[in-house]
């Protein structure tokens, strides 16, 4: 019983680190994409820095409510399902 508790605790810690890293990476990729979209739009040449910052902030707010951010939660779900399935199959089959 202690072994399964240890597995859950250390597994949760490891998955939390992976989740944080994937989340940071995904946010940075989205921010970079917004910055490039602003920089390559010829209509926005000479626009104020405040406008650029507002555009990026609006894009990041949309990202917060988007599907990609929710899919990152699969970092917790998929390994947990795989481990539970493996434990079940090994012990009860």
C-alpha cells in the first residue's frame, strides 16, 4: 500500500513539473505567434507600442479560454489512465 501511495505522490509531482513546462512552452509559442503576426502586418507599420501590447494581451486572453490550453490537462489524465489500466490488468487478469 505504501508503494502505491509513493507512486501517486511522486507521479503527481513529476506530472506537475511536465504540465508547468508544457504550459510555459505553449504560452511562449502563442505569444511569439502573435508578435510575428503584428510585425508582419503591413497595415500596422508605425503603430504605437501600446497598440502592439494591447493586441498581444488580447490574443493571450483569448488563448486562456481556448482549446489548446485545456488540452494540456491531458498531461495528467493520459498517464493516470495508463497506470490504472496497467495495474488493473496485472492484478486482476
